[in-house]
């Protein structure tokens, strides 16, 4: 029973590749984008831009402050 559970995990672990990405033997990289000076490499094509994965612009733990009391908070009417 353990073998049936372990076999798919072992097979999936072998799917990963540590080598650099290269196009297939009969495939080419996409053409140069309009206005670019060079054709982007495979690594540049798979790296997300800062617009696709923006970084946080604020640190919540450093800028967190305790809220001040709200004098207009009233209990609900009965």
C-alpha cells in the first residue's frame, strides 16, 4: 500500500529539470519585440517583470499605530 502512495511522488520528483532552458531542436525563440534592441533570452522571457510581481511599498509592522478613539461610535439602537 505504501508503494502505491510513494510511486506517484517519486515519478513527479523526476519531472523537474535543473538545466538551463533552451528551445527544442526545431523551435526558435519568439521574434524580437518591436522597439527592442536585442532578442530576449529564455531566462528573460520567464522572469516576471516588476509590474507583474510588484513589491510592497510599505512595511505594515513598522508603520502600524494604535487607532485613536472614535467619539462618534454609538451603540446600536434597541
